[in-house]
């Protein structure tokens, strides 16, 4: 319980910081400082080691580099939860697992209904399938004891499964033309990491050195570089022994050390460089287009229907149980909160549409609007819902 409370507290604080970063980005991009904001995003950052040359803008370094560390943390959390946490048994995974499937299928279907005839827009089908755990838990924290711990655990487990689904989606659907040489180096690096795990190597530096090689090779391969973080996470031992035969957990140590940097630096910086949308240049007519409508309705309507609907079916069929000390209204309120896509939705949007201005930034604004509506309505439902 202590680990869960610590996790929730950190993610809640991160959610508040994300809000400030988003507001700051919107203010800068809609005032006389917009040119300064754009210049900041396109600051060139170059790394050259012999023939290895990485030359990207600050925007791409954040999305391809720092977000790999975010995905490393997600991978560590998923592995720990599967091996010994709230995803370690069928009874524990049943409700959040079924709910997560509904929360991905229904929003994607709603988006495709609006965009099935547009071959470019259809690439964004996965945008409204995401849930931002930092924002969602941040709102739950504002409600205090009105929301039982069981529902917080349900939301956390659902978001983790949701993130795992996003990882699979990125790997399968958002991979470009592959470089044979880079893929070969990536597989060799992954094999070395697996061998380190098999021989119970506990030196974290060894994993990070090989993991860096893995990240560079994946970055150059055509597969999105953030997946290197997940692959690295799955090879880090959960339980091991040091040179004195004392039990240690490299995975938990790394997870604990990364939480602060991800929650208070990486995610706010990601929000800052991705949420800057010039609202003054976007009309209501543009926001009624198929892409923004598909995203907004997918997040705000699709998420709550998918999560609550699939949960209701699972509970009625006795495949799962209603979270302890909670009622249907509270479960519905949490289902609405899952429509806060934000971080992962913005990230998937950057993959789906290579040109950020392809839809005049209406896709980003739609993510913000859908997430905002989900947060407000979810909060109000949970605030008025009474404990059973």
C-alpha cells in the first residue's frame, strides 16, 4: 500500500505541473512571444561520434530521446505489476484488462467512423485510445476520501494496460521503412541484454550502456526509438542478489530513481513542447472537421462508453467484480476520467501525422478539449457520487 500511495502522490503532483506547462505553452504560442516559442522548439542539437551523426531539433530530441526514458519507466512498471503487483493474477487483471480493451476499441471505432474515407486522417485512429495516468490520478487526488483506494488501483492498472496497448500499437502501426543494419544491431543489443539478465548481472551501468546502443540503433532503424526503453525495461531483473548474496531489486531501484525525473522534468517538458497551439488561427469551422471531431468524441464519449460499458458487461457476466467499497456511479466517474488522453495522445498524434501542421493543429487542440471535458465531467460525477 505504501508503494501505491507514493506512486499516486508523485503522479498527482506531476499532473498539476503538466497543467502549468500546458498553460504556459498555450500562452506563449498565442501572444507576441510565439516566434520565441517556435525558435525554442527548433533549436538544433547535434551529436557526432565518428561516422555516427544525430542531428535533430529540440522538439524531436524530447519526443525521440526523453520520451524513451518515459517508456523505460512504463516498461518497468508493467513488468513489476505483472510479476508481483496488481496484474499478477487473472482475478486482479480481469476488470481493468477488459475495461482497457473497451477503452481502446470504442474510441478508435468512433474516430474511424468520422475519418474512414480519408487515407491520411485514418492514420490517427489510435490518438483517442490513450489515457494519461498523471492527469487522471491528479484529479482523483483532489477528491480525497470520496474515492475509495480500490478505484484508484483500478484506474492505475487500467492505465498501465492502456500504455502497454499503446506500445503494441506504436510497434505495429507506426513503424516506417526499416534499416537492415540498424535492426541487426538492435537485435544484437537486445540479445546481450537478455544474456545479462540470464546471468543475473546486477550492475545497472551494464544495462544502460547496452541500452544506449539499443536506443541509437532503434532510432536509426525506422522503428520508433521509444520502444527501446520498453525493451530495456523488460530485461532488467526484478529480483537478484548482490556480491554479498543480499537480495536486491535493480528494477525497483531504477523505477524509484526515474520517477522524479519523469514526473517533474520529462513529462512537463514534453507537454510544453507539444501543447503549444495557436488558438487564434483555428476557427470553429476547422474544429468541426472529421479529425478533431473524431478525437474529441473518441476521448470524451468513446472512452467512457468503452471503459464503463465493457466493465458493466464483465461484472454482470461475473467475469469480474465491482471494485471494493465503490458503486456504479463512481465507476462511471472514473471511466469518464480515462478520456484524459493528453500525454500519450499527443505523442501518438506526432507519430500519426509527421507534419505537425497537417491539420492546422486542430488535432492537438482536439486532444486538449477532449481531455479537458473528460477531466471536468469526471470530477463532477465523482464529487456528487455517494459511497455505498
